[in-house]
C-alpha cells in the first residue's frame, strides 16, 4: 500500500508541474498585457492571458480528480483481491482439514500470488486453484 501512496504522490507532483509550468510565462504575459493595456487601453490581450491561465487551472483540477478516482479504484480492487484471498484460504483450509492435512506457509504464499495475478479472471482462478490443490471443479 505504501508503493501506491508514493506512486500517486509522484503522479500528483507531475500533474502539478505540468499544470503550473506555464506560471512564469503567464506572469510575464500579464506584465506585458498590463503594459499593452496601459499603452492602448485595450483589455483583449489581458483577457486572453487570464482565460489561458484559467484553462490551465481547470485542466489541473480535472487531472487531479482523475488521479484520485484511479487511486480509489486501485485501492478497492486491492481490497477485493484480499477478500478473495481470505475466502479462498479459508475454503482451502477447510478442504485440507477434511483430508486431515495442513496448509503450509509455502502453499499460502502460492495462493496469495495466484490471487494477485488472476483476480480479474474468476474462471482462470478457479481452474488454477483446482489444478494446484487437487480440488474438483463443480
């Protein structure tokens, strides 16, 4: 989970840099616009500069919203994968208990890896679980 937090922080930082890289240019254009306005008394150039600045700010806000939504969805998928892992682990432990066997740590790790790799494809997951643990598929 720490890696996801670092990853999202880096993405947000990059989005900020992309969105605000024009800030010095906008300041320079604003100064030029103010000078032109003072000389010509025409606010068309200044309006264009302000509109461009607002467009950049809106673009930044939208990108941050998308990143937050993506991060939230990734977190939800990870939680679903962990829930599936716990359910499958419990079912396997019950099956092994019926056979008077124990589920060792290596098999638990293998199950965790299997769930992480194929939690989006339930059919593949069921087939691999059945093959791996010698269970019958119904």
